[in-house]
C-alpha cells in the first residue's frame, strides 16, 4: 500500500512539521507593528508633560477640521464622526458581544456604518496590540486599566481619548436591580426592604468612595486595591449623574425617558433568531420590564416596611466582585440589611450562566443586570421585573489612541 | 530486572530532554514577544517570571498572595473534580454492568452515550441548574457527566473481552449469574476499568476547571477568567496553565499507582 | 429469500432499538413528560417543534456557522492526527526519545481548552490582517492540540502491540526494521487509528465550539450557543446545540463507514 520511503525521511517530516508549526506561532509575533510599537513606547516613556487632558467635551465638540493625519492613530480634537467612520471602514471597532454591543451598533448606525464589530476579549490586549483601534471599555474598569499603570494596567495615561455614549445620544441604561415578577408579587416587603437597604448602601458608598472600595476589597475581591479605588470614584459618577449630565440625588430612580430610550434602542439592535421571541420584543412595553412602585414605596418609608416574607435572600452580581457593586457590599458591611431584617448573601457573577438565568431558575432571589439584557430575557420568555435603576447613565465608552 | 530499570531511566531522561527542548522554544518565543509586544506578559511571559510570581509575597486580594489564591482555589476545584470523578466513574461502571446484563439496553442507549459528550456544557448547565438550584451541585454533576464515558465504554469492552467459552464453563459448573460476575467478569475486566479510569482522571480535572467558569464563586476556572479579564494579575492565569498540566499528569499516574496496588491481588483471585 | 438470517436480524435490531429510544425520548420531550421527570420547564428546555421551527427559519445562517465550525474541526482533526501519527512513528523508531514526546503530548492535553484558546488567540494576532483568517488559525491550533494526543498514544500502541511471535517470524525471514514497520506495524496499527479517531472526532467538534468562544472573529456554532445562552435565548441556543450534535453524528457516521470499508476482512 504505502510507498517505500526511508524512516529518516519520516523523521525529517516530523521535525519539519513541528518546527513549522512552532515557527508560525512565533514568527507572527515578530513581524509587523515594529514601527507602531516604537511610537507607543516613546509615548509611554515621555510621561506626557503637556497638560492636554483630553476632556470629552473637546472631543465631541466636533471640530470638523480636515484632520491631517500625523501618525497611525487619531489626532486629539478630531471629530467623532471621522473616527467612527475610519475605524468601522477598517473593521477595527471592538466590543465584547454577548449583549454588550447594542450601544456600539447604535453609534455605528448613527454614522451610517455597518453594525459588524470585532469580538473583543475581556482584556484590552487587542487595543494594546492595535488589532482593535476603537475599543469598548467601561469607564470604571477597562478605561482605568488602559490609563493607569498598576498591575493589570496598560499605562497609556493621557495618550488615549474616548467617545462617550451618553453624549452621542445612544446611551442604554446598565446596572439595575431585578427579580422574578412572581417573587416580587409574593414577597413585596422583602423586595422593598432589600431596595431600601441597598440604596442606603449606595448612598453611603457614593459619599465615601474610598471607604467603599476598601470594603469591597475586604470582602475578598481580587481586583487590586488601587484599581478598586479608581473604580469606586468612576461608579459614583454613573450613579449620581444622568445621561444628560444632570446630577441625580435619588438613588435607584427609574428615569422614564432614559428607560424608554434604552427600550427603543434594544428593539432596534437586539437581533433574535427565534421569531416568537422577536415578536415579543417588538411589542414589549416599559410596564412589562419594570415596576416603579416597590422603589417609590421603599424610598418613601423610613425603613419601616413590615416583616419581610422571606428573610434570607441572595443577590447575583453581573460581574466579578468589585467596586462596580460597592453599594451592596457597603449595605452588608454597615448592617443596613440587618436593620430591615434581611440576611443577604452576595453571589459573584462573571460566568456564562448569566444573572438572568440564575434569578429565573430560583438559584438566587435578586440580580444586577443591564436593562438591555433584561429586555432580551423577557423577550425570550422569562418574566423578570426591574425594581430599581442604580446606574443613571451609560458607563460604556469607545476608546482610541492619540497621535503624539 | 536490571535492564528494566535502565529502560525506565531512559524514559525519564528523554522526557526531561523534551521538556528542556520545549522550555527552550518557549523562552525563544518569550524573547521575541518581549521585543515586539507592549505587554509581553499577556502574550507569552518568560518561564522564570511565572515561577517568580509563585514566590511573590505581596497580598493580591484582602488576605492572600498570588500563589495562595491559586492554591486555595485549586483545592476547591480538585475537591469538586474528585467528587464528580467518583460519581461519574461509579455511574459509568454501573451502566456498563447493566448494559452487559441487558443487551437490548446496550443497543438502545450506547449510541447516545457518545452523543451526551457532544452536548456543549453551556447547553446542559441551565437544565442541571434548574434541577439542582445550586451552582456547586450542578458543577459536580456536569463534571461527572463529562467523565463517565471512558469508564463506561472501557468497562463494557472489558466485560465483553471475557470469551463466551469461559462464561459457558462457569455455567457448566453450575455457577449462578452473581457468581459469574464475582469470580470471572469483574476481576478480568479490571484492567479495562483502569484504562477508563486513567483516561477520565485528567478529564475530570479539565472538566472541573471548565465548569468553574459557569459562574462566580471559587475555583481555578473562576480565577482563570478573572485573570484573563485583568481583574487580577495575569500571572494567575499562567500559573494555572502550568499547574493544570502538572495535576493532570499526576492524576493519571496516581490512578496507575492505585492500579498497581490493586492488580496483584486481583490476579490471584482472577485465576480461578 | 425470506429466510431468517440471524446476523441480519441482529443488525435490524441494533438500528431499531436506538431509533425506538429516540422516538420515546422525542415524544416525552414534546409532550413535556420529560420536563416533569427533570423538574424543568419549557423555557429552559424548549420543545422540539419550536427548536425545529427556529432551525428552519434560520437555515442559511446556521449553515454559514456550520461551515465555519466544520472547517476548523476537520482541519484541526487532520493536522492533529497526522502530527500524532508521526509522533507515534518517532516513538516507535526511537523509543528512547519518542516516549518523552508522548509524555509531553499528554501534558498538553491536561491543560484545559479554555486556557489554551486565549493563548492561541494572542499568539496568532500577527498571522494575518484579516481577523477571520487569524481567528481560524488560532481555532485550528486548539483543535489540533486536542487531537494530537489521542492519535499519538493509540497509534503508538498499534505499532507496539503486535501479535505474539509475528515480529520474531519477520526477523527469522531476515526482514529489516523498515520492512517490519511497513509489512507488520502499519497494518497492525489501522484499528488503533480508528480507536483514536473515535475519541478525536467528538473532541474536535467540542474543542472547535469552545475555541470559538474566545475567537476574535464572531462566527460559528459554538459562538452562537454562547451568545444565545448568555442572552437567555434558550430556544435559539438549543437550535444550535442540536446542530452541533447533528454535526457530531454525521462525522461519527462517516468515521464508522470508513472503518467498515477500511477494515473489511479483518477480524476485530
């Protein structure tokens, strides 16, 4: 059957093949981008003496000058439209997908671009190595990692700038508090007590972000203390400012207009293959995804809410334990939950079994999710109910490098 | 005897040479990456950097160093892997017995055993979670589901490898069904069972790491994905890569060791 | 004609039994008896008819994803198997050095795919400017690694575990080691190759699915499963899960067919 070959020939093939594979693996890393990385390196070592802190207002002012490119990245002061169009045409807009992409798609549509994007890992390596030039980042997390140089950070400092979804009018509301609609109906006192104590926790956390960060760290978060502190400061801004930049003093308030904008954008950009779910999504109203009554009654009370029907409850976070959720940790640490007669267990998230599934299956009682995820879940057949809106504006930005 | 020992020594020698070769290639790669990438530790760090990170003493979260975090989470994962493995192995063994006893059952479900392996755990997980209402129980059950197949198939093959003549002979000696299993089938299928056990031991560990990532809580998979998300040092990820290879191999040799302890006794009993 | 052939009866039974089981399963699934047994609901485990409707409605999209996943799985399977086979040849020709290689290969297999996939994605960043191509290379490398191990260990056993005295017989004919290899070891190895493939084929699909979770370019059955599970679109996710299972069944069926043809006339 087989032709006569000598054995050494076969050995040679083995060696060749394995080296070829290794070579492909390694050579790739050496090629290309030598020039680009040199530029970046210089930028990083220069320590940026100029005081050009690129405020978002400057960027979004849309100074439509015919920007003459002086490097591989974008000039500070270039208008948003030109950046979005350039990155989209190169196919270098990144997002994590998995339900986080709708605002980015809305932005791409706003500037007449196709809604395709690159899948961004949950790190900023793709942005770092220039395979993504317009990368998604949360102000309180990834943006901090990009700018700062503590462990896990990339140390870009002020050599990057970003596009803010709120200012572009495509903001969708994020971290909220929800439970099963049936659970809320059966345990109204528990729900109100939980809202009351949690919002008290948020109020304290926003008044004392440094202390809140330390509390989260104390509860075993493996996010570094420095990044935790940065995060707490940024989260405070999202909780206390709305999409228009106006200060909000009522923690957990469900702003009608912002909720409606979120629902409208969700209906446009959530694409469901299941025709039954798609029909449900198209007809979904705000009343089917949220109820303001629990929050209103909880906030109107002075913590006197009657005995909770269920005293031991758990809450599933949307992500890893970190200052993003500091309000709940503070409420736990300061005994606010005890005061209203609740024993609370905080369950961390970040896996593929999302918070919606965990709440729906009855594994936990409450959850923190993004409004768009809740909308998709209800369209799919869950019956979840938002009971408080903690983040008042979108924390999502698209970050890009600046020419130096 | 002497020859055997020297052969054994050679085996280890060559493994060491391969290992060194691999490390050299890794280091060359790491050197290239270091020269061209802005954050080389995310792509391919030097081996000494990974080893060095094991000995770092500063605290990474509230109370633990990098290595302590990896160790404590490894404990959680290995514990779940062990329980999942035991359940999976027992289920696989029993299923093989049942299939051997009732041939129609074998015909009916054997093709589907392979299929169960093909269902992505992400599909299984919500169902298991809905049944158990507890993520840790779900993790153990899924790890068991992912590991029972090699034990089941190998045990069945072992039971079948006993020729019909020998079973006939036992029958002619007026031995009952239980007697036949006890004296003949179970002992002589043992090497096959161990083959299955050896294959599924490392699988139980990788499966356990995989199911860790389904949700938060503890476990190597959890801190692995946290590390990939840069929520903590990237060296946690690299440590897990190294350690998972080591534990996987160790589990294989661990079962081999048990086999060597169990088998001599079995041989005596098996030769009826 | 009409004569009862026991062998044929056996064959018919071996098709009838699983088919019957499938039928019972499907009926109890559609009538929600299965849901009662498992204690779950039609949201978590959607009904077959709904899954089927989604599959029909989106058949062209699903086919695109199937094609992407199959290319990765098959290329990885092929490369991994060839590499594993060559490693086994090396181990047989130079047992002293080859064994170490086999040990290294099994060490690789002990690293979970979820750790290997992100490494590969990072290492292949500069392979191509087209994210589709570089993601594909990364995914193929992951599948290749998982398939190398089962082939190398099984093929090695195939080369070594010869029939008693057959090697001595060959030697007595003054056959050189290459002749022994060609005439004895390679044919002896054939059934072992199929044993290896029976493990690798399902493994290649699963690792292709998982590697898609981490790939830069969004395509493939695995990625769709993850997107839909995370978004709580269980019916759609199940449409893709069933698709993945069908891919596995078809590939496994092809393998069985190839085995029957290739090993015809052999006693197994």
